[in-house]
C-alpha cells in the first residue's frame, strides 16, 4: 500500500520537470537570431582553436600569420586544449558584424603538466552571405 503514494509522488516530480524546461525555452528564443547565429560561428571557431594549428587553418585559411604564429607557440608548448569564447558587444550593420572576442585557451604545459591559460584576443568581422554568417576577418583587438 505504501508503494502507490511513492509512485504518485514520483509521477508528480516527473511532470514538474517538463514545465520548468518549457519555461526556460522562451528565454533562449528571446535571443535575437542574428546574435545567436554569430555566436555559433565564434563557438565553432573556438572549437577549431582548441583542435590545434591544422584545425585553425582548415576553419579559417585567412588567419593572419602573426596570430597563427602566436597560437603555434602555445600549441608546441601545450596539450589537452580547451577553448571558451568570451564575446564582447556586437555591432551588426546589415550583412556585416564586428565584435571583440577573447578565446580563453586552457591547456597543460607539456613538460610540467602545469595548467595554463592563454587569452587569444582579437576583433572578429563576420559577413552574411546567402543567409549564413561566416568569419571573414580577424584583426588585433580594438
């Protein structure tokens, strides 16, 4: 007899979870779609940065040599890379967007296994072509 109330209580808890998830969904939908699409491009580029030099060049062949050289130094010294992008305010003008970005590149120094963080800072320019945002330029931070 005591198992029936336990089952009913469990069902009530399960039923409450979808309600809380439903409430969270409108908050995500409130993010402007252009900003969300731009963020997705930067997130994807950050994953490439964590993947090493070859992934960066494949993702963004126009990477300025000086920036690539700076990352190359980190790639040679480290291992176990994880990247977290931090986006600054976006300036969106039609099919062009600019924003400051810092990719917090966390890794272990290969020789000592000590943790380290390299803040890869740059100014990103994206353009929208055929309805899709693309990273078109990386420059020094402003």
